[in-house]
C-alpha cells in the first residue's frame, strides 16, 4: 500500500470518528426533543455536548470535518432564509400600518433606542478596557498573511446602501439595500391604500400569505438549531482549544465584563425604569432568545425565535415586533458595534505603544455608533465595524489579526447582547405606543414554551 493510500485511509478514519461523535450527540438531542425538553434547554445541552466533543477531538488529534460539515449545512440553511425573511417581514410589518405618521413615529423611536444604547455600549467597553488594559503584556508578531480590509470612502458606503438592482443585491446577500427596497414598496402600499384600499388589498393579502408560508419554513430550519449548535461549538472548541484562551485571556475577560455590565445595567435599567417591568422576570422570559443568540452567533438565526419570544412571552403586539425585530437584526449591534470596537481599539493601542487622548475616545464612540449601522447579522461581521474604528483613530489594523484567535469565542456574548437589545427596544417602543399587554405579561408563566419547540 503506497503513501497516498495510507493518507487516504487515515483521513477517512479520523473523519469517521468525527461523524460517529456527531451522530451520537444528535441521537441524544433527538431523544430530548421526543421527551418534550424545552427548546432553549436543548440548545444549551447541544452547546455542552459540542464543547465536550471538541475537547475530545482535539486531545485525540482527530479531524473535525465530520462535525463541521453538519454545522456548515445548518449555517447555509440559515443564510437561505436571510433575504426572504428580512424582505417579507419588513414589507409586511410596514405595509400593515395604515398611517405614514405612525410609521415615522415608531421608526424614530426604534432608531433612537438602537443608536443610543450602542453609544452607551461603546462607552462601557472603553471604560472597562482602560481599567483592565488588555494587551499590556502581549507582544506578538503580526500574523503571517494578515491583510487589512480595504476601507471604502464615505460616498461609497452611502452608495452601497442604496439599492440599484434588488435581485443582484439579494444574490450578493446585501441586507440593507433589500431593507430599503422593502421600505419603498411598503410606503407606496400605504400611500395608495390611504386613497383606495381596494387597489392594494390583493397585494396585502399576498404579503400576508407569504409571511405565513415563510414562518413555517423558518420553523423547519430553527428546529435544527440544537444540532447545528453542537456542530458549530464542537468545531470552534477543537480548533482553538485552551492555549489561545490563556494567551489572550485579558481580551476575553474585559470583553465579557463589559458585555455583562451593559446587559445588566443598561438593559435591566431600561426595563425597570422606562418600561416599569421587573427585569428578573423579563430576562427569564427572553431566555430562549439569549440561548439561541449565544450559541449560534447569528442575529438572523435568532430572529425567528426572537419574534416568538417578543409576541408570545413578552406579549408585545405583532405589529411592533415584526417592525422592530427584523430591523434590529440589521442595525442594532450593541455588542459588535459598541463594546467590541472599543475593546480592540484600546488593545491595539496597548500592543503597539500608542497613546490615545480624550479626543480619540470621543471619536471612538461616535464612529462606533455610525459604523454599527448595517453590520450584517451573521457570525464575524464585527471585523468591519472594528476596522472602521481603528482607521478613524489611526491605529494599526494588524490589531484585528492579533485578536482573531479568540474573536469567535467573544462573538457568542456579543450576539447575545445584540439580540437582547432588540428585544428590549421592542418592549420600550410597544410600551410607549400602548401595544404592550402588561397584564398578560404578568399573568403568564415564566417557563411557558415558545411555539418553535412544538
């Protein structure tokens, strides 16, 4: 038997163990589903099984392609839903509004909360980073082969947001142009409907039917979430292990401290002081959203679950939920656009010995708010926002490459904060518009299950 045959057999053997591990974990998750174990609980069990499987595969020095293949399938199915989900939901939610004045009112409130909380997140990230000093003891070479992303001009950014060919934009996965196109269509429907409702009634009915069909497709895919989470986490754990965590521990610790502070103080404070809701009860109710966001690292993967949580567990009206939630998946990034760029900026300055002053800190916060708009809600897009911030501050972009080894691990916490921010905004906007059923919120049990687990 020659060397090629030996290598082929070795590859099959190592990947075979990976496949067997995946099948065993899937069997456990399948049994739990048959036993009616809660959706969020199954997702967290999938996370735990993924960590154990990743450690096992790494210690045995086995290939992870067998596991990561399942994760890639799940991510591809999620990507399949992104454009139609965002387009139809935004179109349906806006077109269902009868008044343009009402649209302007809730739109202003939504964006005000999104951008305001992102600015606060950036300040918290900056203060925590200055306190912890991540990168002070790290002196590493720039990773070989690292290439800084090319930063477009301001005019190019604006032009890229405006839809020129919706079909081409959809094919390229450009979410913001599709959002804008959906808004134009919805406003036109509202405008015509205010004069002649009969003329747009067939269009409204079609949109409503498409929404229901798409919701069913989404449920099919989301039921695979515990299995996808296992595969994704197993691959990450097997790849990074514990060595990288030890070397960049200060970045991980400071990031999660900032995220937790923002989660508890800002979100908890807004829920308590503005919405006048018990924050502990609120966080219990949105547990499925937090669990799915943390494990999938995708705002869009969390969107269907978040819609169910907002309407069924928080008892916010579907009209507010279907407007705020899809929009939040595209433009509300407290974690990715607020906390993370601030942490990386301070880290990069520490590593390369560059002093930042008060003016730099102000620029950091302002640029973080602006750059967070339109960041795609899929794993890894925070690199774009961080690149813009570092460029604005004149810091070496190589800093992004240095933290790349642990960025995926921190992204889990960032995404959980992003999705929670959208949920909080939905509650605040609904409460201000009288579309939050407070009695039902207080009456319903905290452990009620969302429809997706059925």
